């Protein structure tokens, strides 16, 4: 469990992974030197990872599927097998009839169907149900704003590769890799972020921030889905929300500090006007959470 200052620093890194030490120092009221030491400690201890997440359209991953998997054997074995699949960016163990939840990203619907077929053939997988995400309403760890018009050259792709590995890579090191001045390198990184090509954010275990409880949920809306989505996306406890097609109109994830707080959060979702039905799964363990993509050199 982090102290109050470290918790604020992690939250700020989630909001802007490349925030300067001075900006972070101004936010928490400590010296730049003290904040630098704290941030480096958080990174070295693995409490937070600052990475660049490239927009799905840029990497050609326009089809996103949320999977609920029924296990015919040990659920952890199934989750580990899922985690080995390149198309899977999130996998977790849950309670309820579906032992595993996962998120798959593919080039298009045909490729997504192939991914799901491959998963159905994995040992221990009894069945797979798919929710086809169409619009990401809210995501604490991904780019959801519209993608601006931008043309990428070889240098941009190299920067994206490096920022995926280390979102806080110093401009001095990035400049040495791509062979440009620090000023030119900074201008390129800022352009990539402002255009929505990449979002640099901190990935932290929910427990590190005091969010000891995690749940996935599905909502069937009895009225306009977009209105319900806007209301749900405004809730602080909702960390991810997507609309699409399947058994539900919306799927999402909730983080809470305790079991009681999780119950309250789910009741808050139920109380939103237009929510006709809510189904939820308690996420017991996150087996994989990685949004890195194989990027071309050019």
C-alpha cells in the first residue's frame, strides 16, 4: 500500500506518463529531487510501469473482442494459455460460470474470428462467448480520443517502438537513437502524443493504489445506449467501458478499495437511468495486462 504522496504520483503518471519531475513536484508540494527519487523508486520496484500505448488504428488492430471463457479444467492453466496468445492483451481469473475473462485485439473481424477459433481449440477451454467492442467510451490505459491526421515516417516508428518499451525514456537517449537533436526529438514526441498516435501512461497494479477489489461487468440498456454509456463513463469507479454487440450493450471494469465499496459501486451502476440488467464477475487475479504491439521499423 502506497503512502499519500506516492499514490498521487502514480495517479499523475497514469494521466501523463511523461510529466516532468518539476510538474510532479508542484503537484505534491515536494522538491524536484525528492520527487525524482520517489518516482525512480516506484519504477524500480515495479509498482508502476510507464509505457506508450499506440492507437489501435495505427497498429491495425481495429477489432476488439471481450471474451468470457468457460473452463473444463483448472482455470489458471487456461488463463496462462490465453496469456501466451499474442492477440490477448488482458486476461484475468474470475468467479462465476465463466472462469476467465480476456480482451483480444485483431486486425479486423475476420482475424478476430480466427483468434477466437484458436482459443476454442486450447486445452481446457470448454466454451468462449464474445462481446464485439465497437466504441471504447472510457479506458484508463489506452487512447480513446479521435486519431488526428498524421503521416508517420521511419523515425516516428522508431520513436513509437522505444516509447512502448519505456514511456519515460529521456529525450537525450531518444535523440541518440534516432539521430536528431533533443529539440527535434521532443517536437516529434509531442506531435505523436497530441495527435493521438500514442498515449504515455502508467500501468499500476490496482492493489498498489488501494483498489483491492476488481470486477468486470456487462450492462443491458433499456434506453439509448449512448446516454447510459455517458453516465457510466462519468463514474470514478468505472475504469474501462465499451459499447458493442453481444449479450450486453456495454461491458466494463470497476476498481474499488474494499468489498463493501465494490458492492456500492455496482449498486451505483444499477441505479443509472437506463440500466435494465447488470451482470458482474469478481476478478480474482490479473494474469496478463500488456498493450504493447509489434511495430514495423518503417
